[in-house]
C-alpha cells in the first residue's frame, strides 16, 4: 500500500513551482485562486498537493479537510512570502518556528489563548522542524533560516510599514495563511512543518508579477525543498 504525504499551497504560482519540481507535466493554466488537488508518486509515496486558495479562511478550511480526510500526523505547508528585512534575498527559505498576526484580536483573553495554543504546537513540532532544517543545511546551494512569520489579509509594499511590522513582531517574513493553518493544527494536535520561500521584499519596486529570473530562483529553492522533504520522510519512516 502506498503511503500518503499531503502538502498544502495557497495559489497557482506556489502550486506550479511545487508540481514542476516534482517532475509533473502541468499547464501554466492552473487556476489562480481555486481549491484544487493534484496527485503524483515518489516510490511508494503518494504525494497529494492541495491548493486552498488565498486567505486565512480558505486555508483553515482546507487544512481541516486534509486532517479529517487523510488522518495526517504532520501537516506540511508550502508557499512564498514577502521578506520584511533587507538582509533576505529572493529564494531564501524560511522554516517557520512561530506565527503571529498583524490584525491580532483586540481582546486580551483571546490573544492569550492563541499564544498558548501556538506555543504548544511549536513545542510539539520542534523536533520535526529542527530535523527538516538540518536536512536543508547540508545543501550548499540553499540559504535558509528558522524564524517566525507574521500574517494578515493584506499585501505590504511600503518600506516604512514593512520595517515597523518587522520591528514590532520579530518576524522576518509575511504571508496570509500560516497563522490560521497553525491554529487548526494546534486544535487537532497535529504537528506542523511550514516552509516559505522569499519571493519579494515588500517594497513598491517588487510589486506586480514575478520576473522570469525570480521564477527560476524560486524554482531552484522549491526543488531544494522537495529534496529535503523526501529525505525528511525517509528518515521518519526509518526512525
């Protein structure tokens, strides 16, 4: 019987990068923001790629569906992110070790509960996160770091706002979905391994479509991610 590995993306650019790195012959016409499912095989492992659509509501609902349907014990999130600090480069890999929200709840008791659940989740997931980072570290072509990310339903292309968010949160990157996914994993007692690749630096000159040169850099980093995920799961099976 084939084993299953589920990875969730949010939108077409992320999905296409992942499928191409897995050697899948896919069309560039993958719907931008739809809920989609793709399947491929790596040895006896069935890879299931789910695209949730952008935003925390879509991501959270797809995350719960994957947990319910496939009974996963580790949830893998993959995608791109905006970098919040100038030392990052396009293609750098962020292995997520904490999440926060730009639009945090205004009631202290809600925030305390979220913080407690997230702390427990990343504590329970720390061994898996560290092992994944260790596997990445042996690839000389990869630049990565373990770091928190911050999430919110907005794009950021203003340098002043970007720098303030980075200073206040301690996060190095921003995306829309990771906090919601982490919360669903925490509720379900499922380990979480989230990885984001830097696609822009949240400044005006980086807004708009991704250039061909950047697409190639993102593809190289995505391939490194896929190779690390293969080794990670092989080590997990043999543990």
